[in-house]
C-alpha cells in the first residue's frame, strides 16, 4: 500500500500541473470507487492539492476530492506537461485507459488524469468541510506536523503494551506510516519490532523519532518505493526500493553488520529485522 512518502510524491508532482485546471468531464467506470455526486465537481477549478496521512486531496471552492489509493490504486497523468522520454516498465500503463481504469478526470486543457486500481479497494470521495474534518479526526498525529515531537511520541508509546511496530502502523495513533517505513525506521533506531512500546525509554524514543522522519524524507527524496505496484504520477517507478535498510531484504546481509536479515509475521504483516543490530529487550 502506498504510504505517506508515495502519496506526498504524487502531491508534489500533480500540484503544479493540476492547480488552476478546470474539470470538464468525469468518467466513472466503477461505481463503487466513486462516492458522491459527480455533478458537484464538473466545471470546478482545482485550487490546490493537499495531503493528510495517506489521503490525497484535490481542493475546489466548496468540496474536496479525497483520494485513497489503498493497496493498488494509481493516479496517472497524461497531458502537455508530462516528462519526455517516460520510463514506463508496466505494459498496462503504456496504453490508457486500460482494464483497471476506474475513474477518469478530463480537464478543459485537454489533460487527463486516470485512477486505476487493480484490486478495487481504493476510493474517491467528495467531502464537505464537516465530512473532511470527521475523516481527519479518526487519524493520529501527522509525522510532518509540529505535534509529532519526541514528547508526544513518548506519551503515545509509554501507555501501550503492544509491539512497537504494530503501534507505529496504527493509523489512529500515527498517520501515514506503513510497513515499509516502520521496518526501516526501527532498524535505524536499533529497536526490535517486537519490543513492547511501553518498554522503550525516552532516549530510544528520541532516536526512533529522528529515524522515522529520516526514512520518510528519504521516501520522498527517491519518489517512493515501487517494489510492488506503486508508480508515480507519470507511471514511472520510484527508487526507494534500491535503498531499503531491511524491508523486503530477507536473507540478504545487513548493511551494517552483514548478518542475514530475518522475516517473520507480526500483526499480520511481513516484518524484517537484523538479529544482531536489533536485539530484543
């Protein structure tokens, strides 16, 4: 599932392209994907693109177009401002729309934005201010907000008896962090994924806070991780998979001590760690 850096990558790419553009037509090819009356956004200008947690938001005057990619969603732009010599590895993305296209945005400029979703879990919702705030209230602290500091992170973890990796991925506590960045953040902080959150001391939390921000910023720097389905707004792969610390590196040598990386299941998700660098407490 695309996490905060992947969604932020899309925001950074699409905002300068779509800001100021007017939606002229909307094709809804899968009714379960789109929630709301499409007439509300026809002839509406996109005033900007924002993000909270893993949700991308196209702003218009009265209604927000909220988009969640879930497991396999993609937003692919085609138009005058796409880069030349695109490096597209996915055959399906070379011809759009395709069999996985669920919603297509047409703009008066002639530009097109395709929402494709192989597994059909993603959604697009039209939200007024009240519904938008209600959705945000269900989410925890945003990692790039001023509220995400060492003190608040310690307040969260010190009261919870669950494994720290499970806590990091709980969107009601901290929003935007998923499996990739939880694994690599814990490796950076030298914390075993099974360590109970309440057993971490202030010094460990300070290091974890530093590491989480670092791995998230790296994710944005390298335009996301594309070891699975994520592609950027032009259909190209991100590069973070070339720089993973432990995620998806089972059996490969640790980049610090050369010990083979181990994988196990925790909270229903594949979990990766170095037995030497991340010793259990």
